[in-house]
């Protein structure tokens, strides 16, 4: 060969890198304007000390949760859990080196949580091994998500082995508290966990997670992580518990080294444990209510006869009997009124509520509790229920008490007593607590929320005064002016979004001059300040994105434009306002374009002390966001078909999946042994394929980030990958001069397409899946029959290597971009060159058809994008 292969490979890689960003960043553009990209340059947090790192990590102390749960349920009774310590499945898990995971499953109320509390108690006594545990509770927003589980487990591990803090600190020193809370938290925490596991590789460790079914957010993600970790780190022993849910069973079935303990199949042991629990609770009840021996025996015998081996049923009935209004002389009659089984008991309780003097108010409160996204405080409830406005604290506590055994108060926060109570309300009484449907209830919450925010939000609501006052130093004032609207501030748009069936009412809200338009025109900056104080700016950015989606279906030109501008405003200034809330009125305003609608509306809020204001552009820049996180250059970027996610392949050997709306990193896919040169989504968005310098193609689950299979067979680096439209096949082009077609389901190589005289730089499928086009260093484009592997056409005409090939949506035409600075349009059927598009001043790195095939866009090393008329070949616009 006349030239050095390695030097030429380096040139190709350099060209590929120039296609995206050579500094490890992705630029997410806007199709409205085309100016230079904007890079936010706000200051990082200072390095905090060790104590602050632990404080920020701690979403909860699982030891306190365990103690609270035990106290709530009347104390941990050894006689109720000791049976499991002698069970053959437990002993097998404990003693067998090949049994990594014990899954305890059973129906609601069967005592799973207290069983795990007992196991924790015994392991703490009997073993000096590391032990971490976590109790998920769906009704508590602090502990009902996958990220919180990892935070809780890490917190306990650090407490026992402080040297592990180094794995947290190296990431925390630059990110601060947001490492644990923002959209990237799961990615960061799972990486921290892998580092910790690698360090404790030789030490046996116990990890226990209770109530996987109550992990409301990220449950599937958590399950995949447990399966992955239990297979990769055999010295770690796991115990998990859940209801008998098929989706959990499906995931955990992927764990080969598991032991399954089904509570319903251990009836004798559970019955004995429930009897001991009844005896314990009745003794406490008898002491408190001064029962005589006969009454105590009657209560105990009645509970045993009707409990159906369900701890929760016993606890609920004992709670009812403990009510001061239940006199000793009425106990027997009361007992007869409690039917066996959880659902019949709930029916009795709801009937009692509906027959009370406060029935209507209780129904409204239960309706709200059943659709809100997190437990709310009494103050937040007052905002959402108009008839509660004049209630004092005692009245509020009393009305929650009137909601029977469905709701409970803890430190001023309203919770469901058990997830099964909420399930019952939604499945059996929704027509009574939500008479107009859930959508109508969502809209009512939205309306009340926006009304409250409009009345209460104002500038500098915490009296910080200084524009640069850092969020880390903000102390919540007493009384807190945001106390009653915290929930509304974060979730008002979500409730509007979920009121979709109530479309007519919602559309009225989205009209020009409607309540939302008015709120944004008068309160938008105050809302952003409040979001910063609540550490919820990311939620605000997502809210703006949701609003823009909703308004697309409504004729509201002015609101549409304001929302577009407000969305750009929060995306661009998010970091500054997060760091210092009052920057919403300082840097955020003065560094916004002069024609920004938000800037014009809030011009009076600009700093009056700033004599000379910076010179800025008239309109927002084309760059919506800069996505930072890769440790090396970015070689490839792909957008999912729904436009919601971006996949990027990098020289740091990873693929990252980003939220296209917020810019947050959703997953980091690790596994390649060298640079990732190409990434592609399947059409349904479920899978990602990546090609690498390590000569392999990997297929990943886009939802979990797990590597599904590795496709090996190429003799050199893989430069390009593509899915067929139906997702069944993957094509890959390589330095080894071949194109390979793989079965995406099995990983088998179906065809090897040989014929190119040099490296294959680009591959693509036609939309109908019949054809594959490949572009090569040999200056040609080849069209292949995807079924037989036969070469149907060789398209010659380029004067240098072909860097990019793409089909039109109807599969009739092919566009190719080349280092000869041109784009060529070919007839896919005949192979004839229909047009040559000239105008670029350097190599054409990428070309793509519009969906209707009328236009072609091309990107070049000359730093321009050109839009061409595909029919005439005329250049319509240079960006």
C-alpha cells in the first residue's frame, strides 16, 4: 500500500471526531437560530469536608427507619421471626457459597418487613461481616426510589468502613450535593457502588432490601442492578423481599444463584408466628385498656380465628380496638364487626368513613392522597382543599384521624398506613373518592396549586438580599413562606399533564391570556427562585418541556412563543440559579438575549446597580445544551426515534445515554475495551448497538444500560453500526473491509459482505430492510441485498473516500458524503448518479434526507451545515 494504514486510520478518526465535539461534550442544537454555541461557565462548589459529604449522602439512616418500623408495628418480636433462621432455604443462602440471593416473597400483610428486621437483628449479633440494609416504603417519597436505596446502602457501608469514603469523595468534590440528587444520580451512585464492591472483593458482605414492590421509581432499574451485581461479585450475599409480582419474578429469574422462599408455602411457620404476634399485641392491649382475663382471651381467640395468617390485619384491628372511644364493654361487639381478610376489613372501614359527618371532606382528602406524587404535609393539604383554609392544626390532625385506618400522620406528613390501603381505595372505591375520575382530580390540584403560587410567590422570598448568596448557606426561615406551596411549586405542571382526559378544561388553561400565560408573564422568575430554594431546578426544566408539548395541540401563538423562550431561559441559566437563587434576577436576565421575552417581561427586575450591562446577542443561540461527562472525544451521536434520548460513543470507551430534554446523563454503558466509534438506536428505542476499536459490536438494553450481547467476528476496528427498521438485524462496517449482518436477538453472524477494496466507513439499512448501503475508503458506495448478501450495485464517482451514506425514507435514493467535499444523490435501483451537490469547502462528514425526501442536510469539516433541494440539487441555506 502506498500510504501508511495507521496514519490514514488516524485521519479517519480525526474526521469522525470533528463530526461532533472533540472535547468530550455534545452540543444539542435548536432549529430556530444558528449562531455559535454558548457554554455556561458558572463556578463549581468548593471542596466540602468529609462530614458535609456524609450529610449530603444521607437521604435517610436505615437504622432509624428500622427502629421506626418496629415501633410502629408494636416492637420486634423474636417469636414471630425466629422460624426463618432455622428454615432450610435461609440456611442454604447463608452457608452455600454458590447461593448469592435469597428472595422472600409473599402477599401483603404477611410480615415480610418484620421478618427482614429480625434477620438484620440476628446478622448484626452473629456476624462481623459488613451489613447494609434498606426498607422501601411507597408512601414515603424519601425512600421509595432506586436512587434512595443506593444512597442508604452506601451510607451504612461507609459508617462501618470509613475508608470507603474515598470512592464517594473523588466524585463529590466537583459535583457536591447534586451528585446524589440530580438526574445523573443513579449513574454516579451505581459507579460508586462498583468501586466499593471492587475494594471489598475479598470480604463477605450482606445487603438486604425490603419491599422491592414499593420502589415506585426505578424498580426495574434496581432489579437489573441487583441481578448484575449478584452475578459479578460472588462474595456479596443479598436478601430481598417483595409481593408476588410477575415483573419482579421475571427479573430475578435471571439470577442463577438465587434461593426463593415463598411465605404462602410455609403456612405452618407463618401461622405460628402470627399467633405469637397476636398474643404479644393482645397483652399490650389488655394492659392499656385494663381488660380482665376473660376479655383478653376472647380478643386473642377471635383474632386467631379471623387473622388468616395476616400480620397487617391483626395490627389494623388492634389499632381500632386501641381507640379511646372503644370502651371495654363494647369490645366483643366491635370484634364481631371486623370481617376476616384485608379487603373486607378495608370495606368496613371505608363504610364507616362514608357514614360519618365528615364524609364529603374525607372523600376529598382520600381522593387527593390517592393521586399525588409524594406524601404531603398538613400545610400543603390546606392549599389543595379549599374547605380546609380555616382549619387550625388540631382540626387538621382530627380530620386525618377521621380517615380511619387509611391515612396516618408522622411528623406532620400524611402517609398511607400501608400500600395495600392505597391499592384498595383506587381499585374498590375510586367511583366515590374520585367521582369525576382521576383526570378531573389532577386538574383540580393543578388549579389550586397555580392559584396558591400566584398569590404567594415574590422576589427574594427568603430575604437573602445578596445576588450571589450561595444555596449551600441558605437556611429555611421559621416560619417558612414556602411551606404550604412546596408541593405545588414542583408538581403543578405534572397534574396539568395528567388531567389529559379533561381536555376541554385543560385547553382553556393553555389559551393566550389564560391562567398559565398570566402566571408565566408575572411570576416566572419568582417560581425559578423558589425552585432553586427547593433544590428542584431540574424538575422546573422538565415542567417547561411538558408545557411546550401540551401547548402544541392548542391555538395559542403568544403562549407558545413565551414557553419556547422560558424553556431556553431555564436551560441556559439553570446552573447559575441552582448555585445562587437570586441570580434569576441578575446574571440570568442580563446575559439573556435582548429580544428574550422573559427578559423583556421582567426588565424591571434587572439589577439597578449595574451601570454597564454586557453586550449580548438579540436572539437565543442555536445551542440548546452542552452535555458534559465524557472523558475523551465524542466519536458518534444518535437520536432515538421519539427524540427523547441521545446516545453518544466516546474515546473514553463508553456509551452514554442522555435525556434530550434536560441534558441529564441517564446511563453510562461500560464494557468496551477501546474507543467507541459508532452508536445507533433501534427504531423502537429499546436497544443500542455500538461499534468499537476493540473489534466488537455490543448490543445494550437502552432502559437498564445492561450489555445484552457482544458480537465478535471482525478482524479489525468497527467503524459503523446500524439497525434494520424492525430491529431484527444489525449491520457493521469495519477496517477489515467487510460488512457483517448480525441477528440482534441471538448475536449470530448471518452474512459477511465482502467486495470493498478498503475500509468500510459507513453502513445503513434501507427503510424497508431489503438493502444495505456501505461507503468505503475505496471511494465507492455498494448496495447489498440484506437477505442474500449479494452486491447489487457499486456506485462509482466520488474522488475520495466515502464517509457517510444514507437512504431516503422511500428507499429509492441514496445520499453519500465524501472527502472530495461533495454530496452525491444516487438512484438506488439503477445505481446512476442523479446529482452532485457542490459547495462545501472541505470533507462532508454526514448527510441525511428529510422525512419527506425533499431536502438533504450535510455537515462538513468547513464548519457549515448546508440544506439542499434534493430534486434540483440547489443549495437553499448555509448554516
